[in-house]
C-alpha cells in the first residue's frame, strides 16, 4: 500500500518545528565562517552532475531531521511502490510508470514496439524517403497538442537545438486562432507533416486546431492526401481513422503515463524527428540513469531527494511560497515553462491521500528564466526584496560551440550571483542603506559538464523525482489533475449556452 501519513503528525516534523525556531535567525555567512569544508560536506557528485547545496539555511542537524522525516513518511516504500507498478494514482486507479518508458534493461514489449515504430518513422521523414502528396520530401514538422502534449516536446526540442537536423519543427497549442494561423503562414502544404497528439482525440484545443489545419490543408489537396501529411499519437483509433489518418500512422499511448510525464513516449515524436532517434534514445537513457540513482542512492546522497527536502524545509517552515529555477543556458529557455506544469499541476493539491483537507502548505510556485537575462529583470527582488525566494541555479561547464570568452563570462555570473545572494554586502562598506544587501538568501548550484541529450534526460528526471518526493511528504496525490478537468467541463458548458 502507498503510505498515507500526515507529515505534521510525525516526530520528525515536531523536531523540525523546534529546530526551525533555533536556527531561524542563524545566518549562512556565520555558518561558512565556522564550518571548514561546508561546501564539500553539502555537495553531491553524480556522473557529470554536481549539486552544491551548501548555500542553504541548514546545518547538519537540519539535514538529519529532514532525512528522518523522509523515513517517517515511508519514502523508501513509496519509491518502491511507484517503480513496481503499484497503482499509486489511486483517485484514477492508475499506475505511474513513465520511468518504464526509458528502462532499456526491462523494456515492456509494447514500449519496444512503439520505439521501433518511432525509429523507422523518424528515419523515413529525416532521410526524405517519406514523400508528401506531390512527391516532395518533408521539410517541416508541426506538433499539435497542449499541456504535456506540447510543453515537454517543445522544451526538449528547443533544449537540443544544437543536435537538430534540417527539419523545421513547430508547435501549435493555444486555441487562440491567431496562434494556428501565424504558424500556417510559414508552411508549405506539400512539404509539411502534422502530428496530432491527444490520448483521447477529444481534447478541445488540440482537435479545434487540428480541424482548422485540416481545412487549410484541403484547400489545395484531396482527402486522400491526408494520410501522407497527418499522423496521430492517440488511443482512440476510431476518431483517428475518421480524421483520415491510417492506423499504420498512429502511435499508441498508455494510461499509466500521465500527460505531463509523456515526453519520453510517442508524444516525443516531434523531438525524435528533430534530433533523430539515436539522440532521442540517449535522452531516455540519461533519464534512466537518474532513475537508478533515485532508486538506489542513500537519501543523504540522492540529488532529487535532497532537493525535495530543502524545498519542504523552505515551503513549510520558512513559509517561502515560491522557488526560482535559473538555467544559465539559453537552450533551456522553455525549461521553466515545462516545470511549471510538471510541478504545479502535480502538487497543487489541498486534499491529502486520506481524503482530508490539509492544514499545511503543499505545492510551491515555480518560476524563473535564463541567466544572464534574468539578472537584468527580476534578480533585484531576489537580492533586496522582502520575500525569501530559494533558487536553483543550473549551468553547464562546456559551451557547445566552444566560445570560451562567452562561457567564462557566463560562468563568472553564475557563481557571482550565488555568492552575492549568500554574502550580500555584509563585509563591504556601503554609502547608504539603499545599497545594502543582507545576503543570507538560499540557493542550490547544479553544475553539469555539458548539455547533451543524455544529461538533459537526467536533468528532467531530477525534477520529476523531486516533485514525487514532495508529494509523498505532503501526503497528496501528485498524478491527478481534477482542477484541470473542472475547467474543461465548464468551458464546454459555456459553449452550449
């Protein structure tokens, strides 16, 4: 059984409450001054990743109490339940097995078959063997989806632009008609492939956009040409067939994969076309390596677990409602958008796993942007504002294009910002209070050797597992989204008025 423990009733929570009173006024500057080797002590090295979490308002006792909390809420049992395929999404009676999509040592036959289908299809598109209705090869691929059927693939495709081939890949998501029409302006009917991504093939936004695109396409092409320019990722074969898409060009989905965790499945077909199957497979394998780390590493040396525990510490004891994610790579410009759905749709819950309304804070608000752009936008609030905002800084050691001068300046800013948040102007004389910075602002530094499909897969998996741990601790179901469903229902009711 998946654990259902109210965290506030645990002994560890009571100890943490008392400990918070003792440490609340302690400043990190003093901790660094008194603790030799603090950075090494609060760091985790794993493969090409290094997490430095020393710049947090914690001591060794804090970490120990947080680890005790993880044990008391039975986190280890919860992890085992998820990976073993137990139906931990109890409100929908579903297993949560997006990790199975990337477990190449134990691939389910249906996953293996879909990956093979994706490989052959993407190779045909990339090589030019797949021809459109006038005999021309495909030059543009358009993904039509929304939510997890858009945010994940769009983010990964953008993040791995360095590894892209000649195909131009576009994403249509918003039901705003201007969005779809602006995209269509760029396209040639004879050389464009459309991928319609909808598990049920009934999602209002996706089907509205798909029908608009279909109508546009048929202005110059015959119905029979649809089969050469439209494919689907769906389980509703009848609806797909009625649209004009053949079963051979339909890629399946499974109910044990939630939408916001589906980029690893055929939902990632657009990414697969953009970067090629081999790179897509490396993305999966990188995520799987992080899955193994998450399952097997002691919690004190476990990157997702430590990040989740720190988030709970700030959210529930410091009452910090938000956390900023700050990737120092323009390639990750869509990463925060993706995380917002993954985290806030998952953990934005006020009812616990026992069916009771909670009387403590659950999901955090995730926001941010890329450095150094963000430094010239909202960093003022983080440095000198009245709100405590824990930050995750993410950087890659190597530049993909090898521009050392730019990279040196980028990383100088990365390190300087975390140092400034820590120290403020404490050891510097300032002319007046307007120039004074208190410091003592918490941050994590996640340093990665190089942005590759493999390391990106691992990075995404870190945050997937982090939100899972948060949900376990807060005793909520992270894998349903009834608020989203309510909005859909009410929109349909309004359309019928």
